C-alpha cells in the first residue's frame, strides 16, 4: 500500500506519485488557454467597440498575440500586440514534466516486471540514483523559472496594462474599461505542482541511495573500526582477568608456607611435655 507521499515505502509507490505529480504539472500548464475582454466607449457611439477579445495560450508568446481596437477618430483601427515572451520558461517546465513522466512510467514497468534484474547488480540502482538527482535539480530550476515567467504573463495580460497601450484610452472623453480578466488558477496550480515535484524527487534521493553499493560499502567502512575496537577491548578484559587469577594464585602460594609454619609451632611444646 502507498500511504506516504514524501517517503514512499517501495519503488513502485514512488513511481506512482512521480507519474501523478508530473501529469498534473504539465497538464495545468501545457493545456492552458485564456483571454480577457475590454471595451472602448467613444464619444461617437458608432466608433465604439464594447467587446474586444484578446486570447492567449501556451507557450505564451505574447508578442505574437495581435488585436485591433478603435481609435475613436473615424473608422480607423489600431493594431496592437501584447508585451512579453515567456515561452522559454513555460516550454522548459513542460519538457521537464514530460520527461519525468516518461522516466517514471519506464521505472514503474521495471519495478513491476523486472525487479530481479534490477537488483542483480549495482548498475540499476546507480542509474536510478543519478537520474533522481538530475530530475530534482531540473524541477527546482524549471519551477523557479516558470514562476518568474508566470509573473510576467500576469503583468502583460493585466487589463489595466493593456488599456494603457490604446491611444483612444488616453483621451479623457473616451471610456475604457475591462469586462473580465484572465483566469490564472490553473497556471498557479502548475507552479505549486512544480515545487511539489521537486520536494518529491529530492526527498527520494536518500531512499534510492540506500539501494546503491555506495551505501552498503559506507556501512562496512564504519562497522570495521568498531569491530576492531570491541575486539581489542575484549582482549584487554581477558588479560586483566588472567592477571587477577594469577596474582590470586601467587598470593595463595605465598600464604601457604606461613600457614605450615604456623601449624608446626605447637609441636615444640608438645614434645617438651613428653620429656617432662
């Protein structure tokens, strides 16, 4: 059973969480499409446009998003574009998520169907450990870059900022307003899942490292000096015991003659009485 998120009990559970988090990350970012609506009310009502729709989507090349607005000076129209280009950070983020999903899918297949071959030698755990470290770093960089890119997208698509681009809105007699703003909840969710993926992959570095030969060799290196120390201590205790027993034997040997001499002292008076 997969009960823990950040410390999965086995490789299969770990890959399941990697799969789900990667799907949420690239789906909420790569599948986004949104827009905003503005209105320009000119003094001459025939020149007004109360529904100016501006749509944008992934990969957020905003400088390629064009739209036309009235100038309130006859039938002339003004062609404008949004400002900014966050495609590099968005595409890098989605690319990391897709490759993380593919690797997690392949790892799940290996853990389920090729578990014995995975543990035959140290090559499988070492590759898994290196890839986990690399993806942890990529998730951190990709999520940070996309968080900055999303901040730029929010500023560029803010209706107040877009209204400043229109020449008609610079005239006090015209009324410009935002009908509705773009909804960014899914993009905010993608950033959250990006950093959750980083925490998940970084938290599993230790569990993958425990399966490599480096961890077992380190444990043997630490256990050898302790065994030597304990064996030398036991030898020292044995020598002390033998020394104590030998010293006790010597003391008993030295006391032996004195006890014999003490026992021979009454023989003198006894013989003297017999003589009398």
